[in-house]
């Protein structure tokens, strides 16, 4: 077992009780060992169990070195058949002693140490003091760990008084926290608490070389609380593990494990009420036939007897049976037998009321009229402890619960039924008090308050996150709307630019066609005279503003005479100011001497409506004719 394995994981082992039983039998006495060997020889199942060795006197001998497998073979040969045939005939003590053989053999055994360690610490005064100091430092964490576990539904904490339950719950929380961080500070604190409270057991274990089942007897106490004895045994194994002393898995060890498993199931199983049986229902119906108003017994005679007598005598009723008994909730006896029978409450039958009415009057403390029937022994017992049965008047027992009483106790007389009903009502009242105390205890209220604060904090945080997300979404929406507007404008601009490009493309197609025609005329050498109407048209060009690009410098000088209001650019001028294209109606290219860069820039910078004209060569008259032809 690893360090802190008992505290964190409980007892974990693989059961081989058959081998341990044979080893226990062989070690009882020499006579028992001799008997087992004789029975083994008679069975004939000895192959592989013995081997020949040389003796000191020169002879031969048999040696038996048996492990668990060989011991189990011996068990099957010697005990198995006999136990199967006689198991049911054995006494109960013997069957319990042999239970590990049938229940734990070749099985992974796990016993949770949590309930036993808690019980051991809470029942020990020194452990209680140290445990309270340890849990007070982190009471909130301990109680939170307890609430998050399945222990709230277990029956284990019903084993403690109400004043001890808080400490037991905190101890459970400390153990659960220690298991979350194995080999941590909390494990060391728990071990120190156990060592402080069970120092005598620790001193005994320190002297051992190995811890065996025989050493469990040191934990037995003279009291009859077997759960406390088993808790001490769990503490012994934890101390042995802490000291590094090995625990031998002998047969007594498996017997203790069997008892631990039984008590673990009893401790941790959720409480369940007794089931109603057919016999219990039959007994209830039988008593109901004898008492027509048995439904009124559900609250017990002691809960309504004295008040009914007070009212009966105060009202002057001569016959209590005619008036009936009043219920625990104050129903008047004048409702009669029919009312008492129909009310599933706290009234007795009319016969019982008559019996009480015939008793001599005697004052009771706190009586409304100062007179009542003499106290019954059970009522006197209540008054001795400053209580009154009237305090249970609001606690009702259902018919199902009464049938459970008959299922548990069998047939009851009328008097026995009254006493048991009172005890059952008192138990139900105590159970309600326990539940109310647990619901309203300080740790539970603190935990609820923390949960409410945490829930409110989470809600506020969630609200802030949603508000922030809403603002983010609103910002994203505005950004998308702006982007949509910008994209709409860009689309409109691109459409306009596309229309301009289409128009420019059409014009360039026309200009390209005219340029091709002009180039073709030049290639074939056609030279036409400038027509008269062309010259007249060119005369008007003097008044127009034009831009002339390209050609030889001498050609430009001659053209200035014909276009005095025009501007001229050299063929290699690429860094001209684009503003010179402003207010120009015609752009004239002399393709004889022209740089592509200048041509491309002019075409890029030209304005809408400006017409492109092309000429070629240095003959001014010819160029004027070409211009006239293009116009």
C-alpha cells in the first residue's frame, strides 16, 4: 500500500482467504497440523505439494514449501467438499467465521475508510479537540466539500447526536479535501489527529515487525459498540501504514474486512423506512374492527385526553361518549361519533373517552378549567422532563405509518398500541427537529448566502457581458452600415468610371480607325490637294485653341503661323504641366516624330470632349490637308 492510501483510498487488496484459512489451521497447534496432513494424504491430492530432500542422518525426507496457490489446493482437497455439504447445518457463529471464504475469495476488496475514520475521531475526546481546531481554520471549505458530495444522502450522520453532527460533517469535508490532494498538508494533519487520540495503539504498533490479524484485538473495547471497535481497527491499519509496518493478510484480517464491509454498507446506505407487510395490514384491520374509531388513534390517546375531559366537564356533559373526544386541533366533542370517525386526526374513540371521564378529577398544571383526569404514567414521564404530550398535537401519523408499526411489532393490544403511537409520534417530532436544525444551521445558512451572492454576481456579470455584447453588436452594425454606404458610393463611382471608360473606348476606337486610315493613305502615297472648303475650315482653326505635340522644331515654327492661338510641345517633353490641356478643344499629334511616353501621358490626362487629330511628315500644306480631311 502506498503512503496515505488508507486515508485517501481506504483498504484495497485482492482476497485469498482460502489460503489464509489453511495457514491459520496449520498454525493453531501441532495436533491440528497433523490432522490436516492426514486428511490431505487421504484425499490423494498431493502431487507437486511435497519434494524429497536429503536428511542429516543420510535418509530422505519430505519438504513442503507452500505459497498461496499451494495452500488453496490444500483447502480444496481437505475442506471444500466438507464445507459445502455442512455449511447450512453449522451454527451462526461458525457460518460468520467462514463467511470470508465464500464472499471474499479471489475478489477485489475495497473498504472506504471515510466513515470509520470520522467515527473514530468524533468518538475520541482528544481527536475531537484537535479536529475542531483543524476544521475551524477552513470550516467553509470543509462544509462546501461535504455539501458537494453524496454523503448528504447517507445514513451515516444519523449515528451522531445533533451536537456532534457539525463536527462529523466538517471531518468528512476535511477528508474529502485531503483526498483531492493526496499526500498533502491535510493528510498530514489527519494523521497527527489520529496519532494524538490513539497514542496507546501507536505505541503498541511501533514495537511490531509486521501487523497481523491477531493485533486487531488491541482495538477491542469492553463496550458493545462494534462500529467504534471497527473504527479503531481502521485507525490501526492507518497507523501501521504511516509507520511503514507491513500488514499481513491472514485469516483474521479477512474476517475484519468482512465486518468492515458489512458496517460500511450499513453506514453509507440511505435510510429507508420499514415496508408494510400483509401481516401488519391484517393486524391493523383486526384492531380496527374492535375499535370503530381507530382513525383517531393516529395521534395517540395522550395527545387529546386531558383537553377533552376539561371541555366535557366544563360543558356539563354527563356522558363523555355522547360528546366524543376533541381532536388535537381543537375540534369540539359535540360533533359526535360520526365526526370523530370522519376526522383523521387526534381524537380517541367514544369508548375510551367514557373510560377517562369516569376517573376522579385532579388538577393538572396549566389546565384550562383547573380539572382533568389524573395523569397517566407516560404523561408523568413527560412532565418530569418539563414536557407535555400536547406539544405533539400537530404531529400526525398516517395510516401507512401505523400499518408499519404493526409490521414491526405484530399484534398489539389497545394499551400497547397507544404507547407505541406516542413513541412513534415523538420520533417523528424529533426527526422534524433534526431536519429543521440541519436546514437552519449556521454553516448551511452561510453556504446558502454564498451561493445566493455567487448567483447574483454571476447574473450581474452575465448582464454586463450581454450589455457589452449589445454595444459591440450595435457598433458593428453602425460600422457595417457605414461600410455599406461607402461601398454603395464606390459602386456608383465605379459605374460612372465604367461609363466614361466605355465612352473613351468608343472615341479611341474611332481615333484608331482614323489613324489607321491615315497611315494607310500614307503607305500608298496618296497625296491629295487641300480642298478649298478644307482651307476655309482651317481658317477658322486660327480662332480655336489647340495643343500640337510632336514633329520637328522647324515644322512647329511653320505651324505657329497657322495656329497662333495654340500651344506646342516638343516630342520628348514628358514632364509638362497637365494644366496646359485645360480649355483645349483639339489635340494634334505629329506621328512623324513623337515619343510614346508623351503620347500616353497626353491620352491619360486629356479631358472629356477633346478631339484627337493626327498628322504625319514635315510638309505643312499636307498636314493642313490631313487636318481638313479629319475635320
